[in-house]
C-alpha cells in the first residue's frame, strides 16, 4: 500500500506527526534539507520534505529514478549511512545528484517492513561537507526513522481497517444482505393487531445492532444506499400481509429529500404505509421535508416520529411536521411504572396526542407493569418484546390478530 493516501498534514494527523519529527531532526542536525521518501515502481517519491533552500528539486510528490539516488545505494549497503562529504565516496561521485544539488554531508536510514524489505528512507543532507557529524547523530536519525516507521505502520493498519469496513458495507449493499424482521403493533382500544414495524437485521459478523451499521455507513457516504435497500426489502412484506394491516418503514430525514424517495413508494399502497422518521441525522430544512412529504401524504401516507421523549429535536419534529403517530422512546418506557418523572412526561405527550389527534405508540414494552402503566396513561398503541418479538415475514403472518394482554392473561 502506497504512503500517498495515508496522510494529509492537517493538525493532529499522522502527516503532521511525521512532518514534526522530520523538522525536529533536520534542525538538530543543522542540515539544509530533510525528507521521507517512498520507493514506488523503481522510483524514489518524496512524501515529506523540510528545509529552506530554494531551487532544489526535492518537493512533496516529486520523484526520480531510484537507482540514481543515495537512498537506493544506502539501502543496499553500497554507501554508508553517514557521509561527512559525499564527494569523497566513490559510489556517490558517480551519481549526478551529488554535483547537481550539490550534496555535501549526508545521513540516510532505510525504512523497512517487519519482514525486512525496504520501502523508503529518512534522509538529511547539507549542501556543504560537515566533519562534525558523529555516530550519535546517525543514531538520532535512526531513532527518527523508527518513530516515522511506527507512525506509518499505524496508519497502514488504520487504512487497511478502513478499507475492510468499506468493503464489508459494499458487500452487504451489493449482495442485498439485509434481512427484515417484523414486530407487531397492537391497538390498546380493542387489542387488535394494527401494524408491523419493519426492522433491518444485518449479518452476524460483526455482532452489533442496526444503528451501528447505519452509523458506519454514514462514515463512508453509503447511508443512502443502505437505508433505501432496507426500505425496499421492507416493502416486500405487502405481498404477505393482510390488506387491513399497515407497515411502518424507517427512513432518516436526509432520505426523504432525496430524489430516490418518491421512487421508493411508486408502486406501494401508500394508505397502508407509516413512514417512521428516524434520528440518524438532523433536519436541514423543515420546509424541504414538508414539500417532499406532501404529495405522498396527500395520497394516504402516514407519518410517525420515532424516539419522542429522547431529546428536544424529536419534539420539534412533532411540532413542525404534524405526524399521525408519536412513538414514545424506549428510554421513556423503561421502568415507567416506578418512575414518576418518566410517567409525567409520557402523560404530557399522550395528552398532546389526544388534543391533536395523534396516535401515541409505546415501543419497547418488556414487563406487565410497564404495560399496565402505559395503558393507564392512555397510550393508544403498544409494541415490545412483551407483546411480540420481531420475526421473519413467514412467522409474522401467523401472529395473533388479537392480543392477549398481560392483565387479561392473569
């Protein structure tokens, strides 16, 4: 892997670290020029340079034939790593660069991989001879080369990991390796099955939740492709579900203003779809969002705001977008039967829903006590492990049409 894509010299980057090490050692040795080079396809490429002399050809990105460079002969043991005067070395005398720059004193240490192969060098030289240089100075340059090598190796590993993660995501997207699980949502008014929420499930390796997959996709600019793939897979459930059931599909705000958004639902039964706005990213413009949603909502699409109660942004979503459904965040549901603050907030949101005509859905219900508290508060719909786990579509079609609620079972 070439060093070229591994670095920029911005603050705190590996490139800045290498540049700082190179600058420090050059100044300490009182050399005119210092550089870190890489050997690529028979050429020596300058990746980092330091020095104030004008007119010399050693600049970042420049290159010359490897076998015409000091670095090549030092790495092969044909020239010493320390020369007080390059003009006194018979091999150096044969190289045009010795006279063209010119090169006086010269120190060079090869950069080697763990298997011993040479991939570059760290060099410093002056335009005039310098008899004051000692083996201690060469030792300092070796220490510098060790440090540069460590930084480079760390960056290679990081770059390799980065590419592996990108390739893994691309494999999921290109191979369509997303499974969809469907979790039932029940009405608390009559206990009947009302809808399913479509939830993306990813390969077993690495073991992590869907949110981590979507967050990683955003780092690589693959979030749109991944979200739309999951939504497309989710919509396939209409071929299986009872016509009286709705389907909740998750998308982030950025996807709704994408040109792909209306195409996603072109052949779907909009009056059976609840679009659940997730909080993968903030809303850049509510006007744009409303404009993108308006044509589909006019045809029957319903809107749900997810994670309400988890942060102030979701409350603004509710106020700006007037959804048909408000979904109480799982963190609000947990232990709500024992927590007066959670209960008070849930009661306030539920009262808002009644005043504005919104259905209020409590998600993540896991205990009978939580369920009883939420029904007492007045939420209109419920979902969670207590009532039904996410399952494959083949199992979802066998979910009971009427729930046996915990208090009824008792």
